[in-house]
């Protein structure tokens, strides 16, 4: 049955249920540089006149290199780790660019309701008999938490994890910090609560009030990616995306931006010493160049995408040998 399934239905099932892994089987041997990203790569402002992704803009600056990119919204290091395992081992590109989204390390993203669908899309590419993968997919047998358990885990982390804030800063957990701002931190001239400003400030707190450490699951995933690249002997790039520090500072204050910079520094220091080419864009995009002005995202207009692509291509041109 396994042989029959491979011959008749596997390819169409892989394309249907795991489209990214299907593409990886067919593009890795035609790429010098393979770029993995999430929505930051391919989100455009309606007023943009340059409709190119970050990967496309970088590739335009490096015409001698063949670029390929895989983008999936809400993806993260844990997904990229699995994508790498789906590559044809005989044709691994010489350079892998991994999008590192600091916000993806927070509790809200790690326990996101989008995670089950991301995990489901990996099943067909697992290193198991292919017919078995199809049965497991049909049975919903893939790692994921129920919505209730994911919500509980997230809230527990927000309630109990102490933040390394300044000694005299009154808010030591995400919950305490969020509650303080949610309960009338900003008021309008008439004394009523400025709910738009309050809600946005609270989004920033829940998105960025955390401190990275070796046990964070995203860090473990990045560690695994480093080990993979060392075995494959390819150049590994961690591309740290820009975050809106301008608005974080204005809405919440320097304690939050200090944590954001701490997390950036953690990534840079940890992986630069492991032979990874770490490119830091954290403060490369102005607040006005974020498409979503009322939410925390890494969606940039053409000015932001061009700035990131320019720095990415410049660093690669400086560090890569000619193809």
C-alpha cells in the first residue's frame, strides 16, 4: 500500500496539505540563497508604488545569486526548523536566511490559536512512511494544545513570570503591567478614558514584555537550526526584524524598549558566537513606516521593506563568496 500511495496520491496530497514542503522539494536545487519568512516579507501598503517583498528587493541587489523564498503567515523558528528538514539533502542551498521575529517569542504567539494549523501543515513532510503520515493527518495526530489549554498556559505565564525590570518599577509581571495601563492609564481632556490609546499600549505590553532565555521554545528551535546548518555546512543568516520602538517608547515607556533591546542583544550575542551571520534591523524602520498604526505587527510600507532589504543584501554581499 505504501508503494501504491507514493505512486498515485502522495504528491497531490503533499501539495494540498503541505504546500510549503512541496515547494521545498522542487526549488532547493535551483537556489543559492533560500529565504524563510512570515507576513513581514509579503505585506504591502495600499499606497505602495513598489510592490516587491523584502526577499525580492534584496535579490534585486544581488543579481548573481539565485534567490528563492518561502513565506507563510504566522510562521516562526519552529516551523522553519521543520522546513529545513524537508529539503532535498543532496541539494541544500549554500545560504539560508531565517526571519527572526522577536514578537514570535512571546507567550501570545507561542500559544496562538493559529499554531494547530501551522503544525497540521507539517505532517505530510515528516520523516515517516508517507501513507502513515496521511493517516495521522486524517486523525488530527500532530502536536498542538487545545484552545483552552493554550489560553491557560499563556495566562499563567503572564501572571507568574517575573520580568527583569528596574528595581523601583512597580510592574513586575505582564499581568500587573497590563492591568495598570488597562485601568485608565490614559485619559482624554474631559477625564474619560482614552480607550484607543490604552488598548494599543496594552498590545505593546503583551507583545514585548518578556525576556529571552535558553529555555524559551523559540530559542531551542533556533539552536536546532544552527545545528542543522553546521551539519550541512551552509551559511546561516538570522535576520532580526524591525519593531516599532518609537511607539513602544511613547506609549509604554523606556522599561519596555529596554526589554526589546535586551531580547535583540540576546539573539545577537548567542548566535554570533556560533558562526551565524546575525543581521539586526530592530531599529531600522521609523514608526510612520509601519502599515498597522493601531496594532503590533512587523508589516512595513515600501520604505521599511527597502531599508531592511538594502541592509540584508549589503551584509550578504560582504560575507558571501560568489556563487
